[in-house]
C-alpha cells in the first residue's frame, strides 16, 4: 500500500484526490507539513506557492509531484532543481498532456505530415486567477508537447499582453525553434474553454483539439482521417506513473530536467510581454 499526501484544497486538488481514490493499493491524506509520514506528496495548491510548499518535502527526500506550473518565476524553479539535486529526491513535473492518450497519438502521427511548415496553439477559458498570469497557467500545456513537435528547445520568444498589462489575462506569443515558429495564444477571457494545436506539414496537417468529440485528426488533400487513441483519462495515467515511481516500479516519467525548456520558455515569454514584444533569447542550457 502506498500512502500519499495531498497539498491543496481547490477544485483540481479535489479532482486529484478523487482520482487517487480509484487507484488500487493507494491511500491518501491531506497534508500541510512533513507529518504524517507519507511515501510521496502531491503539490496542487496555488501556483505561486508550489515551490515553497514542495521544498520541505524535497529537502527531506520525499518524492514530490508538483502540479503545473512548477513555479511562477524561473528563480523558484532553479531553487527547486538545486534542492532536488542536493537531496537526491525525485520530483515529478505535473504536465498532464504528456500522459494524455490523444496527445500521445497526435505526437506519434507527426512523421506522417512531412517537414513542419507552421504550428499554432490556442488555449482559453473564462477562469482568471489571482496567483499568476495566463502565461504560466495555460501555456505549460502546449509547451509540454513542443519537444515532441520540434525535437529541440525554443531559442527565442516574443510576446504581447493584449489585456491585463503586466499580469496578462490574454497574450499572444511566438517561439522560435531553430528557425521554426510556434504561434501561441492564451486567454482567460474566452466565452468557452479551448485547447487545440494545429501543425501544418508539407504533405498534410494534424489537429489536436482537447474539446472536440474526436481529439486528433489528420488532414490530407482536404480529407479528414481520425487518429485512434486510448480513452483512459490523462490524470489517471499521470497519477499512476507517479505512484509507480514512488513504489520503485518505474523511473520518473516526468523529471525536472525534462521540464527545463518549458520553464525557460515561459520566463522568456513573460519577459518579452513586459517589454512589449521585444525579442528575448532563451539560454535554457545555462
């Protein structure tokens, strides 16, 4: 039996708790500190508190799952990295769509469309938050899939805050990946939720639409071909991967080093938006 602690009381934390309750041989308890002893802990409170909440557990060597965004400042992410390395503690980056069967099928189908010509993503809801900006809330989703699309980290960012000023409620951004452009738009002011990515290749196009009845379509010569995917819930897959890690059954399926390019891209987008669209180089290797 695995005993997990859950930090957080909001809607998503409740969803995590309900999902944990469906997993075999898993118990969980709400926690706010290192007591009671647990085999692992899930951090799902306010975004701005993720790192400060995770650090005591990481420093004590307790495996941690940290919901997206891992941090709301690059400096806090780096503190988490340093602490995890010093304690030799596994930190699992909560990037839901890395465990989404539809997103996996979308990424697996990318070779069918030929060399990429353009990529764009749109993410939206009507749920403004008071602990971060729409950049750190929404853009981790498409950016967590960017490595599978481009096979490399971003090297430059531009962004404009369309509403919200220094804490954008609606933002447009462009990331460059070795000369290839990723156009992104995220909004907290939309009439309905949306998350879709469209990749245009030389021979065909590929669409991932999280809100559509069928989430993945290949478009070739005007004809749509549905891509088959498993119907298991992404959160179930993600939490099972964390549980297996805490049990020592499998390695960390979403380690911190795999999240670095996401965090550095978010930081560069934020800095560019503050500078009203000035290009910002991303030196994520440093």
